[in-house]
């Protein structure tokens, strides 16, 4: 018979809290202390009610899983407060450990979209910068005839093209900015939605 | 409701219990896990979140058996949230009932 499972040593209070603490690495001291205190108090009161340590630990669930959830909650909170690529990546990586982001179906499209956004951003930038370069070239051309050749295009036309290009680039950037904001929000929403689903058999 | 259900329901359970009287964490966990099969550990993150969102507050109170305990109580915002969650739940219940009939 397979009794691999029953041979696993039972966790007591000390092992539970140690394992939890180990898996909470990276959190701020305060957050970590608060979380550990909650579970420690749970053990103390449980023992007062004549429960065995191992029984309490078992009912609490897997400390590794608990730590992952706690980390994700805090990462989401941070990402909501301050929008940054670093913060949203932390949310994604924390979710990975919990299996919220199915590797093939979610991570692929996520990075695909991220790539597109970066591409759009780069396009906006280069459009704006080329527009500005053309305007500058228009100003400098009469002064530096030997360096800048306008190819016989009249100056007003040069300025028109430059201004047009620069403003189009700026609009493009603004548009991309809004799309990115939406993408950020949807990603957080998706993770939070997953957080709301409990798997009652977590091990 | 054995494998997957929404934590929103747990939010409602916590708030409903605290509406009757303040509780310490262990007490709340026992009350809920007696009826709904969840790992007892799942409730603490919910309590922390509800507190951070301003629905609950905590205070320490002496206990005659051991160290002082952290009690949770509903804030005004929490009471309002409870009302809204309860309405949502009743509405949902009605709809499911309609289908069951």
C-alpha cells in the first residue's frame, strides 16, 4: 500500500509558523509580523480549547499556500496604489505560484499584448522625435547649407510636415497611454477575480 | 458549494457575524468553518483585507485565559457594505430559487 502520505511528519505550531515565516520572505517587517501574529494567536487559543497542535495546523491549511496568498494580496494592494511595470510584474509572478495564470493560455497573450504596447509606445516616440527633428532641420537649413540638404522642398512645407508628424506622434502616445492604463486595470481585475475563488482542497 | 465559490460570500458571513457582536479571530474562524468547508487559514487574509479596506477595525482586549485577544468590530462603512452584500445575496437567492421551482 502507498503510505507515503501518512508517513509525512505532522506539523506542530513551531513547524507551521517557521514554514510560514520562511515563505513570507520579501514582505515588510510589519506585514510579516501581523500575519504571523494572527496565526500564532490562533494556535494559542486553539490549544486553550483543548485542540492538538497538529490538528490546528492541519485545519489551517498549507502554510506555503497561505504565504503565497498573503504575498499576492499585498502585491495587488501596492499595484493599485502605485501604477508601475515593476508592481504589476510582481502581481503576475505572485499569481503564477498560485496557478492563476495558466502558462499557455494567459502568459502568452499577456506578454504578446505587452510587446504590442511597447511597440506602439516606440512608434509614438519615434514619430514625435522625427517630427521635431524635421522642424529643427527646417530652422537650421538656411544657416548650415553645407550640412543639411532639404532636397528642394520649400521651407513652409517642411514645417508643415514636421508639425504634423510631431502632433500625430503625440496623439499616438496619448492613445497608447490610455490603452496601457486599461490593460493595467484589466490585468489587476483578472487576478482579483481569481483571488475570489477558493479552492477548498488546497494542498 | 463544495469546491469553488466566491469569497464575496465569505465577506458577507464575516460582516453578518460581526453585526451581532464583536469577535476575535479564532471565534470567527470557528463559526464560519463549522458550516462552510474552508481551510481555517483562508479567513485571516480576508479579515486583513476587510480591515485595510476600512470595513473592520481591531482592538485588543484582556482575556481571562491567556494573552489579550485581537477583537474585530464593524465600522460604519462596514455596516453599509454588509447591507449591500446582503441585498446582493438575497437577489441572487431569489433568482436561483426561480430556476429551482
